[in-house]
C-alpha cells in the first residue's frame, strides 16, 4: 500500500537501462511503478513567522549596532589623530621644518601645516587635508602653556608642545590623546571602556 502523499510514475521497461532484477529489490519500485514521496514544503504561515522572528531580533540588536558604529568612528578619529602627530614629528625632524597641528574646536576640524619662512602653509599631500571628527563628536585641546590659537607645534629637534587632545562623542565618552613631556610622542592616555553584556 502506498502512502497517501506518494505519487506513482510508471517505469517504461524498454527505456530503462537497468535490469528488472534491480527494480525488484528497490523499495520505491512497486510492480514496475516508481513511488515518489511527496516532499513537504514550508507553508506561508511558517515563512511569515520566521520573518517576524528575524525582524524582532534585528530590532533588538539595532541599538547595540549603532553604539558599536559610533565607537568605531571615534576610534578611527583617534587613530587618524595619532597618525597625524607621528607624521608631523617625523617630517619635522626629517625636513628640518616646524610642522603644526591646527585644531578648530567649533567646526570640529583638524589639519597639518608646515612652516615656510614666517608663515605656515598647507602640506600639499593627503596628510595636509582637513579632517573632521565624527558627527555629534567634538575635539578639545588642553595645554599647560596655552598659545593664542589651538595649535600644537612639532619642532625640528623632535620635541613638541606638551598637550592633551580630548575627543568626546555625543554620549559623553572621552578619549584622551596626550603628549605628557615635550620629548615624547602623543599616545592614547585614556579611552572609554567597552560595554559588556
């Protein structure tokens, strides 16, 4: 007796390349007829339920992903600032020219310039472009000997002005990049802790 969901297909003996003896031992061949089990597919209701579970899971994960993205952008800005300070220090020594990191707190921009006579001019390469902090973040500069403008000079001797650069994101997390002593380079002094769950 065949299962109710089983379809039958007659086997044409003349076109079958195998012998009848093989069909006699095959459980799907019954009296010269191949029995095919009906395959059950997903119902529309099952597909809708799976989609609903996926949507709920994504909705719960979205806030965590946005915080991760925000933290990633702040880390990228930190890495970029560190790269600029290292570049400026190295180039100042190599080219025997004073380099300057300029910071515009109100616009959230920072860029490098180099001394040419009495003035500071653009570098003319990718390191001299104007960089911006991520949206919603701000940049601050704290120096022991505050000059008239928000600048940090890198001298030909390899020394620099001792200073702290503070990157603050829109939820109040602060990353501090600091040069504690004039003979040292800038490094990350403090960073926000990763939230663990």
